[in-house]
């Protein structure tokens, strides 16, 4: 969420940002609603002040009637204010964050800018197979049974793929511990405030699964809407909601592990085959809460990216770093990178597939979740928040299986993972 004062002082900038981020928010309408809200707040405060002042004297019958009438008017005005406040908040939740000056401007991922590469794409002296054929031949991936059991994009990991899957996650978790991150296993059932706070709601609501039978509240009165997490980021952030931290406690570095669920409702027809775009997976996520300082937050953005790059270099997987454009980066992002890993079968994506996303959201999420800190001068400010993928599996298995395949149809296991797997090569059964 943006500061309404900033929006008012930078109207043309915010209209430009909204346009370049493909946001549907109407800035002019927001300002009209805010004017109405301010006017109602002022009017209600005056009426309440008058009621309070007149109530201190001993009223006669006529004054009692007048006070009742005044109380009724206040009640009516409060109801109007509540309606306007809701409309105002709904619009404020759609207002995008500003973006960094070096962000490529464009409508979608076609405007993204590659900024670096590591490693050379794997060359083969034989015709390579894709991960689907490798998975079937080696009896480590069953998509047919997955679809039968779970529906479209369902899958089973089997045998060595299971070992590889958990080896990746365990390697990532151990690395994050060494990097000084606090480890958490986060809830996958989330209340709405967590998803609104992270910015996944309202615009990304179609991507989130809603629980059909969430049960009742503690008092047994009403049902509460509950959702499945698409990443541990909302839960990690919600852990600090409504807290005021101390500056000396910053930065806070947390790492979350969770199951993740995404409907992928807007992606049908894209990357349909295999396990690139699926409805459930596991992920290790890193989140930073730092001081309200743009320079410091940008330094953390680079450090988080370095950790993700280190993971891919551990695996000896070629990758490239892409800076996302305004139309592809999301509403709340100030600056964002994707790490795309070499996947030999992904011709439609120039042989690279996104495996990590690294984002700086400045105070956009902190305002929504009311996460603050007291600085050394005793002033209260909103923290800045950042997040990045450490590893997500099984998507990363595509890159491992396809890059490490051998002429005889076997697949070598990356050296760094062999100690977790207990085997060095996946062979036909």
C-alpha cells in the first residue's frame, strides 16, 4: 500500500506508474473518494465534539431530545463514513508501488532485460531427452497416474526423484542456516489478512485456492474464509504483522519452508507439459525486513540474489539473471529479478525457465501489515521488505534431469547432492 500523502503530491507520477504496471486503479477516483473521506471524518469529529460538550451540562427535556437527534445524525454519518472508508481502502489496495529508475518499461515479459549469465548451455553428442521421457524411462516420474489421481497437472515423484527432491530442499535449508537466517515451517492455511498484506490479494486472488469447508470460529458462530498458501512469503510477513520492532533488531532474516498451492488459472496453454507449471510443490523462501532505507534495501536485493545464484552454482546449472519490466514485475514491486535456469527442452522459452524470483517491495507490504520499527531517534517508521526463492521443487528437477542426462539414458546426480541421496547415478530399473 502506498502513502496517500505521496500519491496526492505525485499524481502524474502515480498515473504513469499505474499505466506502465498495467494497473486498473483510477487515481483520480481515489483522490475524489479521499476528499470525501476527509470531509466526512472532519464532520463526524465536529459532531462528536459538540455532543461531548453539550452532554457535560445537565440537560432539560428539550436538550435531551436535541442530543438524541444529534446522536442519530452521528450514527448516520458514521455509517456513511464506513462505506466511504471501504471504498477508499479497496482502491488503495490496488495502487501500485513506484519502480526503480533502471526498471525496463514495457507491457510484459518481452521487455525484460538480461543482465548476466553463468555457465555455458549443456552440449550433447547425442539426441537429448526431455524430463518427461527421462522420468518415465527411469521410473522416477509418473504424470499419467498423477493426472488420474489429482487432475490436470498432477504428478507422482518416485524412487530417486524423491531422494533428489528432498536433497535439494535440505541443501537449501542448511545453506540458509549457515547464512544466518531464522528457519520456520510456515502455515499453509492462511487467513485473508495475510494474503492482502503480502499483496497477493486482491489482484492475484484467482491464483489462490480457497478452502471449501474451513470450519467455524472458536465461538461456533460463523465460518471464516481460509486459503491455501502459494508461497511461504505471506505467512513469514504475517508473523510480524502489527508489531513495532526496534532498529537494533533489524535486519530480520527469516527462511520459510512450506508446501505451496497455485491454481495457475491464467496460464492454461503455457508450458503445459511436464512439471514446469503445476498446482502443488515445495519451496524454501527467504524474506528480509530491513530499515526504511532505499540504499540498504537495494543492497539486500543483491545479496538475496547472490544466495540464489550460489545454489544454482552449487548444482552446476547454467542460468541467467533477468531484470523484470514494469508490466511483468507485479503491483507491489520496486525492483525485481528472475533467475532463469537452463532447461534444454524449453525451446519455447529460449531454453531457460524461471526458477527464482527476487523482489524489493520497499514499505508497500509493511504498510498493509502494519509492520513498523522505532529508529534511534524514537521515530516510528515502516520497515522495508524483500523476498526471494531459495529453491522450489520439483520444477528445478527439470534442469537437473535434462542437463545431467547421459548417452546411456542415465542421469548423474549433482555432486553436492550425492551425500543426501546415497547414489551418484539414476539408472534404468
